[in-house]
C-alpha cells in the first residue's frame, strides 16, 4: 500500500512543467488518472468509476451534448462543462451519442448529470495538480 | 435526485477528505443535506403558481 510520504516523494518528482502538463492532460482525459499516477489509488479508482458513470447516466437520461456555439453563450458554457469529462465525452461525440431528446421528461436531468460530471472532473484535475505541486 | 446527490457527495467527500472514515461521514452528511434541502425547497415552492 502506498503511504502518504511515498506519494509526497512521487508528487515532488512530478513537479516539473512538462510532467505537470502531461499529468493534467491525463487527469482530464481519463477521470482519476492523475490521482492514480500520483499514487492516490483509492481516490483515483473512485473518480475513475464515479465520474464516467455519472456522465453515462446523463446520456442514458436523454441528456444532450451541447455544441460549442459561441452565439449562444449558455450553450457554449454547457459544452465547455461537458468537455471536462475528457475521453468519455470525446467518444460519446464520435459515436453520435448525446443527441438528446428535448421532449423527454428526463432531458433536463440528463443535461444536469453530464454538465456537473464534467465540472467535477475539472475539480479533480485541479486537485491532482495541487497534489503534484506538493500543496496537499 | 438521490442518484445525483449520491454522485456529487461521493466525489466531493473523496476530494475533500483523506481518511476513509471521514470520507464516509462527510459524504453521508453531504448526501443527507442535498436530499433534505431539495425536499424542503420542493415543499416551499409548492404553493407558488407555475
């Protein structure tokens, strides 16, 4: 089992600019990957399971993946928030999932799940960054 | 609503606390708070004409 001191040593080792960028990209692309990289196995596994599950629940509830439409700021913000999910979001867009069904009673709930899931992953990325900088 | 509260409280509890027992306590409190607040707000909004 990884101790906190081991994790701290590993965190200091990753506090180089190039590695930090790579860590943040990995943490964004695969929820929890940043924590797993830094030796925080329990946290990483929880994020790895919970965040994609939240995103998939949103898609299952007929949530819509918003387009980056700058003429409509709220839609663009929703798209930015959903993009926070990383690879699951990219894959969903590639396979055409998340078309959404406005007439569905769960449409708003689905959007809420996908948007909040993405935003939570942004927080997880920031947490991984803080750990790598030795602030936590 | 409960599922949403579960996911949000799970992620926040794991983010904020390091000790599993504290995570469980924080997550439970957060989950209860979210569900109770939603029910309370729902009841308060009930008389409002929509």
